[in-house]
């Protein structure tokens, strides 16, 4: 039971970090095209109609100039990928 509770806490913590990062990434976006360019590919496919446009910039481009935020974003992208794929499996 303890292992399950630890796993549950880890998932909740990851979810919180991902939500915070997505807020930072998407806050400066003013159009669908900017949102599409700011999101990583694993999340773009989850938004209907977003995947049709070609990418014009790197994922997380809205964080440029903030090296710490860019490092955090690059560390969270693999977790976003795992959870987005996990959604497809269940």
C-alpha cells in the first residue's frame, strides 16, 4: 500500500509541475498558431485541430531568455510525453 501511495503522490506532484509549466509557456500566447508552436508535439495531438499547422518555432519558445525555465521545461517534456502516451493506453 505504501508503494501505491508513493506512486500516487509522484503522479500528483508531476501533474502540478506540468500545469505550472504549461501556464508559463502558454500565458504570452495570443493566437492558436502561437499556442501550437509553444506546446510540445505530444500535447499538440491532444488538442483538436492543432496538429494541422506546421511548427514554426521550437516548443517552449515563449520561455526564451529565462534559462532556468527552459531547463525545467526540457526536463518536464519527457514526463509530458509519458503521461500523454499513458492516456492513450487506458
